[in-house]
C-alpha cells in the first residue's frame, strides 16, 4: 500500500537499483551527451530533471508498485519520455511492462486499483487512481499487419517492443529510477531535431500507413528548419502514399488537424501534394490560389491560434465546398459549422464602421445561445482575416438585445401571418440601422405606422 510519497519513492528506488544495477555497470553518461560521445546500442542515462521528478506522482507510483513488488519491469514510454527530455511537463503518462494482460488484471485486483480493459487484445489496460488515468501496455511485437491494424504477440523483450514504434524518439523508455533506454538513437535525433523512422522507413510505413502523416506532424513539432527532410524518407512516403486510402478518415483528421496547427504548415502541405499524400487523403485539389490563402491564414494563426477546421477550409473556394469537405472528413457538427461560417464570410465586408456588419450578424441570431455561438464564429473570422484588434473589440462587446418581441405586435393587434413576420423583420432592420439605439417606444411607434401602411 502507498503510505507516503517519499517513503514509496525510497522503496521503489531501492528496488530499482537492485534490479537495474547490472545495466549501469561500465556505461558512461558521456555516451548520451550530444557532443562528448556517440550513443551506444543500448545505453542508459540517468535523468534527474524536475520534469521527471514531477512525473513520479503518488498516483503513478501506486500503479507501478504492484509490478515492482512482484518482480516485473515497468517503464514510462511514448510521448512522455520525449517531453521530459525536451523539458516539457507531460500531460499524460503511459507505461509499458513485461507483465501479461492477465497478470496486470490480477495485480490491479489484488491491490484494489480500479482499471478498464481499454484494449485488451493489444495488451492495454487503463488504471485509474485519484481521477488520473494511466495506460499500461504489455510489451508487444507485430505478428501480422495490413497497413491499418496489427495483430500482436506479447514479449518480454523491450528492444523488440521498441522496434515496432514509428519514430526513433518515440521508441525510448524511461525507468522509474530515471534510467533512459534508447535502442535506436532517439535521444540524439531529438536533440538534433531530426525526425527519423525506426529502421527501414518503408517497412515502418507499411505496418501502418498513418505513419506518413505522423511523420509530417512530428516534423512540424520537432524540426528547427522548414525544409530539412531526408530524401530517403520522402521517397519512401511517395512510394507508400496510396496506402493512406485504407485509413479511416477520422484517424486522418486527427493527424491533419495537428499538421495544420503546427510549424511549417505551408511547406509541409506542399510536400504532401508533391508526394501524392494530399490526393490520397482527400485534401482539396491543389491550386496556387488556395495555397496562398492557406499561407496567409497560417501566418495569422501564428499571431492568434486558429482552429484546424478554419485552416483546412482555407483550401476551398466557397461555403458549399467547405460543407462538402467537412462531410467527407466526418468532422463534428461544431467543426463543420465553424468552417462553413468562416469560408462564407471570409471576404471582408466594406463598411464605414468595420465591425458593424459582423455585429449585425451576431444580433440577428434568434436567441442568446445562438448569439453566443455566432459571436465565437465572428471572433475566429476576424482573427482569420488578420483583424486581431477588431476581434478584441468584439470579444468585449456586450451584445444588445432586440427590444421587440412577437408579444408586442400582438398587443398592437397584428395577427400572426405573413404581415406579422414582415413587420417584425422591418423593425429589426430599423433597430440595426440605429446602431441598436432605437428604444422599445420608438420601435412600437414605428410598428403602428407599418401596420396601418
């Protein structure tokens, strides 16, 4: 049982020192220094950074303790390792272990740890402690792949598990004593800001064609230069691009949305078009004009972040194309509505008062909930147009409420019907033309003349 964080950390570190000391003998820390030494095949460096220490929460240690007490290995894997090395505090922490799924279930039950069988056939169980989730996955090898899914065999070998990862810096693992395990030079690639597949790029891509998009996504996140791709990698992507047609559009959108909001997006998309990637995932047909619009919008995104669906729709010409694209990619209703709105209104509306046309759009909405939604759409639109100061004005603008309702007209004797709607609409136009200053009394007086007229 977990008594205190400090006591458990001490006991875990004591246990880990006994179980990993044989790996540490004779291995110099210099092997992992980017300047002082070349990384060995299976070197270990001990991390002691604040980011690593913060990861060792009581919740994580509660999950890890049953494994270590019973002689199993457990390590931090995946993106958390990458983030810790980059000095970023990870949002989520995934764990790997050499315990089988059945053994994991037994250990969690034995120690009263709540868990969910989230992906049992692939060896993944999610442990839940104090409102925190930890995915714990048994070491695996791919027994069979079809470019979309894999059938796995469980293994005790950490290197074999690392071999099935996509990129070198995603294949590292980190022991709870801070020992970094790196089989493919991931740390060196990470600190050199180099995006490299584990082993043969074609083999890795053919295991899961979505890795093409993951390559571009991580390039936009890790690389320091706009166009510093390895030509062998690009050639492999070109040869494998057709395989993306097998991938579900929902999975594609997850990756593309991150590419659009990452670094070097215009350059990356040009490569994707040149390599037949964009065509195979259903991006709009390439045109110089659409790429110019995307580039312009992406620059505004770097000033104020835009939603990925907004940037996606910069590649289409009109609202109908935006709606069709959203439907094809199975975007959510909210994403679809925003993309369509920004596309429909993206050409600036000339007016002596720049914000007036957009304020009119907001106040024309039928109720408070819709007005609030449209206001958020207008904010996105103004940032998309590069009118960031005007967006700030709209953000602080208190939306006025049209003072006339159908009840007012009924009291004047206006009967429901075509005339009723026309009078109400005309009054609203008068109110908007007054810059929302016309009072209830003014408008009712005007209603009387409209009725008689």
